[in-house]
C-alpha cells in the first residue's frame, strides 16, 4: 500500500527524469547488432530497459557498466547466439515486439515470454508481417498472445501497409527488414514515433523516410557509436501536469527529449492553458532536447481527438488527471489502443477518477471527463500499471484528504525513484546540484 498526502504548498525545483525508455530499448538493440564498442549514457534503470539488456546478454553479447555508462561490444547480426532459456520480457511490450523482429531473422529457435499482464497484450500485429517475411512464430494456443516461439531464418523483404499506427510494430518490421533479402517498405495510417529510423541512421545505416512510409534495404552493416539518451517525455509529463494544476508551482525538467512524434502531451497541455516554456534547445544523437519550464495555472477542458493518438499514447492517463482538475469538459477519443496496454487504461483511469469523485463517461475509444470539482479522498487500484499508478499519485496531491493505492511497486518498471522525487519537489529540496 502507498499513501499520497495532499500538498499544502506549490511544487518547486529543477529536476531530471530517467532516460527515454523507448530510445533506450533501441540503443541497446542497435549497439548489440553493430560492429564495435558502443557507449550509452543515461539508460533508464527501470525494469523494462534492463529486460532488453539481459536478452542480449543471453544471446552472447558482451555488455557491462562503467560508472554511469553502459558499454556494449557488438559484432554484427551473426554473432547473436541462441538463448539457453526463455527470454523474459517482464512487463515490456516494447521489448517483446522489437525482439521478435530481431529474432525473426536469426537461424535458431527462441522463446519470448513475460508477466501475466504482458501475456494479455496482442502480438498478432507483429506475428502477421514477420510471418509474411518468412519467420515461423507460434503463439499461445494460436491466439496471438505470449509466450511466443520464434523459428527464425532466411527472410525476404515485403511491402506492408500497417492497419494501425504502432512504433513497436514498425520497429519489429524494420529490424527484420535489415536482415532480409531485398527491400522492405511499410506505410502507417498515422506517423508514429520515429526513434528506430533515427537510430538506423545514427549507427551508419540507411532508412528512407517519406511521410508515413519507411524503406530499408537488407544486408546493411552498422557501426558502433556513442548514444546520449535524453530524459523521457512520458516520465516528465507527470511533473509537468503536477506543476500545471497546482497554483504557484514552478518546475524545470532538464534534458527532456521532445521528438515531434512524441510531443503531443505538450501540445495538449498548452491548449488547456498550461504555461510551458522550452529552454536551452539543442540536438543530441539526432533527437531534439530541451529544458522544460512549467508554471501553475488554471487549465480548461478541451477535445483531444484521434489525430493526437500516435504522438500522445503513453501520456493519456496523466492527461486524464489534467482533465479532472481543469474547468469544464475534456473529451478523449480515438484511443481504443489504450485498452491493450499494461492495463485497460480507459477502464482503469475511469475507475480511479470516479473513486476520486470525478464525473467520467467511459466510451469504447476514450472518455469524457467533467472537471473542476475538488477531488475526494479515496483508495484506488493501479492494476499493476506503472503509468496509472503515477497518474493517480499526481491526482492525490490535489485531493481534500489524500489517496491510498494498492500497488506502487509497479512504478519501478519505468521510473525508479519517482516517489522520492515527488516528495522532494513538494518540500522544495530539489536543486540541479542535488540530482
């Protein structure tokens, strides 16, 4: 059990957040299949990224830590060996889907599994295109669910039209395409995050991007490099919302990645009236990075339509909290994908907000939130979902009597130290030197 007491004063401080989880997965993968020694700065210490690190150790890649660096000696695709045991992806859908693309082209049989939550997440969306490329993939009872048994081997490039925009599925296809004979091309219905395309180029490969389509050729040799991972905007979003909704607050989050395929939460918050300023703009490892300053203000409800889904998919739980604390009505639509995350995030956030006294209408593809009323003290369930847990914790700061949650341990999946950092901005004990 974890209790969150309401805050009695504004939030203040300069903070940093863990390295971007999405970029971290990809940095470990590309460093492992490149030639030479790569160094990775600011890899998240969360469980998700560590699952990908362990997967490549299990495949014989030499990986070790030196101070705050992760060092990886890669020797190309052919150096990957058959894991002796089932690869445990834990709670990470990104790890499972991206590793499926890696293993689809390797000449051995491997097995991917995860925790009970991951075993419920849809994997048919990667099984279909990878099978078309030549991999043989068996799922639990043939229902497109983990565990997955992958018989990899010789692949051929395909031309694929993705039914749903998904950076994870896109990345799996591109990783398989780099191993395939010929050309692999794909097109999404909406543009999803492009970290994989940037990473291919960063490691010396070629990926042709034209709007929503990406083309890669097989047989490319990748070269080692240094990767500096920016702070995760999905982790920063919890503190951006916390500062935005609590009057008098002022927080600066340092070194945050603001890739234009990932910055939807910033646009949504600004439309709601949040006072957000970008400071110290720069480019690091091909990714735009800024310091984000946010000050407390009164937010107003808005319509968040389907066009925001791909750029904002991980931030909807905390944006639902922003909607609950904004004046007026906030509608979220076109995000049925949220039902297939670590939990059914439409259902779990609807339940949590209702316990807090918020009027919420749940729909198949979203929700309507009527905000502006004081939040009530409550006990809530997180359903083992790290983003739900952190979102409800932020809501707890604005309750009239505190919040108690059943499971806070799931937060370590992506943000170890979240609660310590939250306490420090509450007590104004955070400075740049102390981080």
